[in-house]
C-alpha cells in the first residue's frame, strides 16, 4: 500500500455521498449490536468466554493446525500451505490448471483480498465473480471493500442503482429490494457455470476438520456447494479447538456483526462429497496462509490474532464513522486494521494508522473477544517513535481533527469529531494543557451553528475547569 | 529447502515454545448464549423466532393436516416441478403420492436441472428453538441443492426434533462422537430467509438462497394422549 492516508482522509471527509452512507450504515450497525448483545444471558461473561476460547486456540496454534490437517485429510480433503500472498495465488492458479478451471465464483474472503487473488486469476484468463452482493457491486465498480462485513458501506443506494444501470442495464430504481432481485438473477447463471468455488473461513474446527463459514445471502453456500472444485482459504489464526468453542464464537460473531441471533446460513464443510452423497463438490482443498501472522504470535500484539472479524469496532469508531474504510489504505480498515495493517505489512508501510484513533475505547468496549485495541495502538506509536518516526503522533492526530473541522460536512460531524478531539487531547496527558489554534478559534465563535451540541460545550467547560484547577 | 508447511509450523512452534502466548486461564463451564425461561414452551419459541427472521411456520396437528398444508403451499405457488429429499428422510408419508396427484414433476440430477424446480422439500435433522434455526445434514438421499436452489424451501419437521439452544445441538452431537461432522460433507444451520444488509445496512430478504422459507411443524402425537 501507499502511505497516502492524509490525502485519503481529506477526500473522504469532503465526499458527501460517502458521509451519507457512513452515517446511515454505522448507526444501524452499532444499534443492532447493542440490542443483540443485551439480549444474551450475560454479555460480558460471554465475551470473556469467547476470549478464552480464542486464547486457548492461539496458545496451541501449531498443534491445532496439524490436528485440523489430519482431520481434513481423513474427510477426503487436501491441505496446502502458503507462506505468503504470492504463494497463495500460485497454489490457486496451479489448482485451476490441474482441474481445468475457467470460471470461479468466490464467497467472501479477506485473505484473498490480502493476496489480490482476483487480479492474479484474471491475468491468467480465468473469470472470477465475487458472489456476495456487496463484494459483487464493489467488483463491478472496480473498487475495493471498505468494511469487513459490509463491503459497500461507502456506497449509497442511489449510487448502487446508477452503477447497476450503467454496467448491467438494470432499470433505474431506488429500492434496495429491486436491486437485490436483479443481482440474484445475474448471479444465478454464474454459480451454475462455475468450475471452482472459493471461500474464506470464519472458523476451522480442528477436532473434526470442519470449515465453518458465516453468511446471510446464500452466496457462500452456493459457491461452496455448486462448483465441482471447492477451495477454502484461511489465515493460520482461524483454527479453533472444539465445537463448544464454535457455538459461543459463532453466536457472538452474528450478534456483534449484524445483531442477528445467528447468521442465516452457517455452513459447515467437512471434505468433498462422499461417494453416497447426491451432490456437493468432487474435490476439496484447504489452503492455510501465514503472510506475516506467525511473526505476531508470541509478541505483545498476539491478541490481534484473536480477532473474529465481526466489524463491530469499525462501526463503533468515531474515526471510521467519519473517514470510512478506504482511507485506511489496505484490506483491514478501522481500529483493528490500524493494528493489523502495520503488523502484517511492516510499520513503515503504514506509519499514520496507529495515530488514526482518539483512543476513546469504543472499539474495545464493542469487541466480542475483548481485544485491547487502544493499548496496542499506543504500543505501536511507541515502536514508531523508537524507530525514529519523523512525524510525531499528536501532530497527525491534531491534523486529522483540524482537517475534519474545516470540511464542508462539518454540520453533521460536529458532535462526533469534537468528542473525538477532546478525548484525543485529554488522552495524551490526561488533561488539556493548552487549547491548540483551531480549537481556540472556535471558542471565540460562540454562535458557530455546527457545534450547537450542548454536551460538547459542557464537556469543554469541564475540561477548561480542570485545567484551571490544576 | 523446507516446505511452506514445515516453515510455518516451525515458526509457530518457536513462538509458543518459550511460554504460552497467553496465560493458561481456567475455563469455567460454558454459559449458553441465549436466554431460556425454565418453563419455556419450545414450540412457541421456535415459531416466534422463525417468524422474526422472515420464515413461516405452519403447525399441523397430524400427518393429514401436514399434507393439506403442503398441497396448499405447492398449489398456491402453481408449482410444476419440485425437487426433494428421499421420502425416507421426510417425516411425512405420502409426499410422492401427493406430487403425483397434483401432476407435479419430481426433478433430480444436475444442478442446472434442479435449479429449474419451483420448490424444494426437505426434512431437517434438528431445530433450535431460541435462534429459530433448522439443521440440515447432507447424506444419501439428502441433496444439499433441495434447500438451496429452488425459490421456495419447504422443510418438514416433527416437534420432538426441537432442542432449546445451539449448545444443546452440539452436546447431542458430542454424545454421538461428532459423527455427523465426519460423515456429512455439509451441515447447514439455516436461520430464516436469505437476506442482505449490504445496501446501507437496510435489510432485504431473498438474495441468493431461497426467497421463501416454510416450515411444516407436525405436533407430537404423545401430546394428544
Ligand atoms: S477487533 Fe474485535 S470488534 Fe474488531 S473486528 Fe475483530 S473481533 Fe470484531
């Protein structure tokens, strides 16, 4: 990735369409999660239970991967290993050749986003179709996903309709229902023609060699059941020990990601079609990719590997809510992306991401596996400073805030950004010692309409009071 | 040169060798996720949960009523072609005869053919009350496509197959040494109708999976004495 974070942020903040989409989307996401977690037996106890399940899996990672491998083979499947993204793409290309594959449908897979598999396949004359509705629209637009659960969160329904109209001749409509039905028709043919289906993996259950995927649309079920070759692709950290672990994790994932009790289709794949089964893929491969993850295990960042990619921390994050996913520059946006991206790509490739946070703690509070995201962001900042990073972090933080302050979408952002800025300022030293120039300018303009939010004024007064007391 | 597999595994072994990455913390017995009243009526809860996720449950007091419901569902959709599990795996006798009587053709064979069916009829291994979930495993006479390709999925279920929670389903499989997850290439937990929230997180039902989900729930005979 290129480090053009600052530029991307300015573009994002000035993009009215993006701001509208983010506002509508993240608000629903946060509300859905809060309601769904509140309806459980004991949300905090369950999060802790889920956390322990992930910790145990990471503590025994090499053993569990080997157990998984043995059981996949016992089920009649094959297991292949990839050190990095290039090896992963080569493995899949080789499989395409071996099985004479012309057309591929893909269920959602973040790992193949890491490796940019679609480009590799297309460069070799293989047609790839993303089958998740959001991923498909993103692919059609020639874009990349902006959220790990809602890939087209950056797009409004109006823009989606225009795209489907322009590219596929869909009659114009403003109803998501009509757009969805239209895409269903297009995709149906793709599934039936595909030679290979590729999917990501949400959990790999070691004790039976079962691949679990989680989805709502049915595209993943179709991609993993209809084509004659099925390839599942996972990062090494996706393995879990037991079915009891699966039961808690899969339920917290659904509740945290979308507010559902369970996602519509929880697909559990154990090898290829058995001789006596009437349908399903003839061949099954599991590809296990490292791509930098083994470097993280055993370090103080190991808990980032516990992530189950629910996206709750993205929705909850005041920075993500304002800049969206693309500004983060790589596959994993939001708070967890700000940790995982520098860890996987190397700190110098994304030096600004650890600062793209107000350390407000909303991410950690939302996380179903209790990942201490703010702590890790601070450690990453420390690492950057120790490595002689030329840009002091607080400057980027201030810049982020000041930029947002000046942007034309100020009206709607006001409350959120202000809260973020005060937390950022207070977060550095515990107190605000002096108010920096843009802030100071605002305090003079008392009648500035965007910040009429009284809670902000109260907070500001409180902060200033604290300052005088000190 | 070591293989990628050896490389990755040895790196991981080195990482976990010195000390475990996380302290080994004792694990208390698992707390189940969903709430359940001590006197919960599982049938009522299951029906309520399925309807929340845009499925329809048709309660049938006996087989004859279940067949009447099935007939209405098929006739109401003007179904000409139906794909289904073998009758042995559907807990309702007389489905084949009913299709013949209605002049409905039974489709089997390639995915492309099955995709032309107007409805798919299946049984279900289990149902989960607190989440409104159906559990379907693949196996001889139990094609995956019957619950996947047709626009309408009709699952026939007897009340005694309802367990309270996902955790209870897993415990039951544990008691059977997890055999189903080794035997069946596919087990699917179906919770409601195919849906998406991709467009502005606005829920839309009927995406790539079936547009309609119907459960014909046959009540227990024992209840009627
Ligand atoms: S860090 Fe936690 S909240 Fe964020 S995506 Fe991962 S599991 Fe979800």
